[in-house]
C-alpha cells in the first residue's frame, strides 16, 4: 500500500460511525463493555474504532493501530498500555487528567499507562489515529535506539516501570517535522497490507517515530521560549537558578528534551561552563542570601543549599567569595 492511498481508506464513515451519527443513544459507549474490550486490546483486538475493511492486517502481540470512531461518545477511561493519538486531519478535543486540550491536524498526544482520558465526539472531517502499545513492546532494541532521545527515553522508561507513578502525558505539535507524519503513515501501510518483514519494519518505524517526537519536543520548547521573548538558553539558566538545590543533570536534560550527554555539551558550548559549576554557583548565591538574611546555623544553610558535606561547603564558599561563611555573615548581616 502507498501512503497517498491512506486518505481514501481513512475518510469514509464506517458502518458504526453512520449509526452513531444518526443515533446519539447508540453512540454512547458503555463503560463496562469498554473496560472489557480495553483489557483485550493488548493482544490485537480493537477498541473504539478500526481500520478495516483490511481484514488481513498484521496481528502484533503487543501493538495495535486503529482509527477513533467518529461520533462515538466515549467515557473517561484508563488502561494498562501506552497510547499515542495522532490527529491525522481536522481537529479534536482531548480530555486528559480532567483538563481539555484542543488539538489540530499534526498534533500528537502520548499517554502513559493509567492516565484518565477521552476524546470528545469527532465529526466527518476529523481523523484521529491511535497506536496502542503494551509495555512489552518496548524491547531492549528499542530502548537502546531511544537512549539518546531525551524526554522520550525518560517517558518510555517511566511507562514500562512497575514502580513509577503512571500519570504523565506529552502533547506535541509536529507540523514542522513532516517526517513524523510520514513515519506514522508507513506504520499503517505495513499494518494494513503486511508483507515480508512487516513486523520488523513496524518496530523500526515506531522507533523512528518516537525519536522524531523527541526532536519535536525540543523544538516546541524552543518555540515557547521565543513566544515569551526569551532565549532557550536563558530559560534553561533560569530553571537551574530556580531549582538549584534539587536539580540534576539528568532531570534538567529531560525537562528540556535533551539526552544528558548532549545537554552537557550544549551547556558547555553556550556558556563555557559545566552544568555542575552553574548549579554550584546558584547554590552559593542562595547560601550567601541565607547567611545575610536568616539566623540559621551555617550547617543548616549548607543543607538547605544542597550540601550534605559541610566541609565541602566551606571550601566552595571560600573559593567563590574569598572568605569563610561566618566572616561573610558578619560583614553582610
């Protein structure tokens, strides 16, 4: 199947959609039925939608793709697999964790396990495609391939963890990276008309898709900064300043869509400083403020600013301010 033929398959209303369009009562998806089918989806059965008439679509153990049925009224729900919603055409309103989000063609919403969500009824021109992924699908080959993808790697690691709280989601505007749409279309083509190596190609396309989402996340962050009139670097430095006590290289890199190694290189290139030195500088400024404006003991100040080793704090403070903390306090209190 060629990608340019997909629209001819996706746009016509299927039999269920025609019924839902003309009968609101039948458009109400019963919650119990939804939950029962939801538990089966991970082994290849479809939930509220479908891409048929292609009955010979490849059956994968841990991944399934479908099209959201238009005009259906789906209750807020959650399930034990990762879901990717891709707005292929038109618009839609997603409700995630109780908040509404208006999505345009090209937008992607990635949902962790057990995130409460639904999509309000779609119209004729709205096409929302879903990838439903059981955590077993994230095999070691995919994890290795995603290792350098920053926020996506962190999201996947959290999604497949049994100990993490599963309450997160990502909303991405992918219009600036057309290859994201192309990858998703390639996945659907292989899914609908499988041939030799289709399962391998689907895994590869999905890995590429997730990697491109990481690039998109970073671009979205940069665009947000431009709209707010600040540079991306300035925003990062402000984040370090505001979170200097608890921030780590890994956590900060993930916040801004970088792999830790790439983020470390970016900071060094843009500032001439290491991430650790920037954090220590912010911590020392906080310490100087507390020494001047509080009566806390010097050891308490050290702890509040992220140093468990008081001797190390003394050494760093003297190196930065050329005097010991007590001397600084006496001069500035």
